C-alpha cells in the first residue's frame, strides 16, 4: 500500500511517516513548494508524480485565531485546497482520506457529537474546515472524512509542548476549565488512518466504509485537567512542573470562539472500520515521556 499524504511538517504527517514505516507501509509526504494548497494548480502534478494507491489530505491552515482577521487564507487552503486534492483522487480513481475537526460544530450539545448531528461552526477556521468537507464530498464518492480534536504529539506546536515550555519559567498556569474534549495523539490518528486506508483498498465498493467518521482519543477532560496531567507526568520524569489554576473561558478571551463541547462519538468508526483509539491518558504518558526523557528543553520549545 502506497499512501501519499499532503504536507510535510504537520503533526499527523510526521506521525504517519513514523507509523507507516513501522507497519511496513509506504508513506510519501508531498508539500511545499511542490504541492501548495494555496495554489491548487500545484496539487495534481505533485500527487500524480507520487503515484498513490490512496491519498491522505492532512495539510491545512490551522491558525485558529489568525483566521478571524484573515478568513480568506483559511478558506483558500482548507476549502479550495481540499477540493483540489479530492479532484485529483477522483481523476486517479483512488480513495481520499480527509482530516477535519470538531470545530465544524457549535459545541452547545450536552453529549458527544455524532456524525449525523447538525454542523454549525462558530469560527472562521471552523467554517473553512466545513467548506473542505463539503468540497471533498462533492468531488468524489470514494472518500473518508475523519473529524478529530485536541491533537497533540512530540512534533510542531500543540498544547502539550506549550504547557511544558511555559512550565519552564512559570510557577502557575491559568488554564480554561469550562471547555471539554478528548485529547488525541497524532500517532494514534496515524495508526487509525493506516487501518482505514487498508479497509478502503480491500473493499473498494463498500459504502459502509466511506463517508464521515469521528476519530478521537477515548475518554474526555477539560483543558485545565489536561494541563495538570501533562505537568504531573513531566514532574514524575524530572521534567518541568507548574501548578494549574482553573479559569473560565470568559477570563481568557481569544479572537476565535472555541466550542465548549468538543467531545466526539466515535462509535461509527469502530463499527465500520474496527478502529478505536486508546484512552487519551495512556497515549499522553508515551508522548510526555518522549519529550521529557529524549529531548532537551530546546527540543520541547520547537
């Protein structure tokens, strides 16, 4: 199986490169300047040259707050860029797996969101990701859209690395405690993607395997409790530690509104693909250990 994934530096891309190698799967990452979702004309040639059996669209504009002041860029990359990737998949007659987000929901439900629940993004970023979903669905039937949430990893910028970096210089961190979701390891996402890809290629006519699915770590928590667990794990390994002071969303205003409820019901994914991600606390332990025990503080900050 030859997976061509868009992007080269994203958390899921880098995790997929690691996990693909471990699973004996060929993963080819294509990104800028050869493939740039901001310039859809670059997409077809770059992907076709990589000769995919299946395409994973993991490249995206993820600057949530910045998108509020410049939504056109987010719409171009996450919307028109996704459309270009899906169009290539349709032309090559190969499946496409597209990564999306809990931000397509308004976060007002009092239970985990199901795939059939109405969407209603409350941020420019969320609207751009919804546009991408719609574009993929319109371009090809042979798709899987995976919505995930609260992604973290040893790579790039994410909440886990930010907490460890801030704890180096601060004794107390004020963290929002009235938003709830499921922290999700990029490596777990990568493992799930490999399974989904295999299923799609092995059963090319199965409608049950195609469509929208939710993929997030098992269990849920708040940002404040997530932070506390990160720092407890780090302290136990001799890493940085700070106390966590829970605060409300109102006490930490941001340009983009975040969903109060980011929980995703992942039952459909398990029933169709047999994929169930591990409990977030188990995967977090592995990530923090890797960051603290095998990387310098400079490595954490990157």
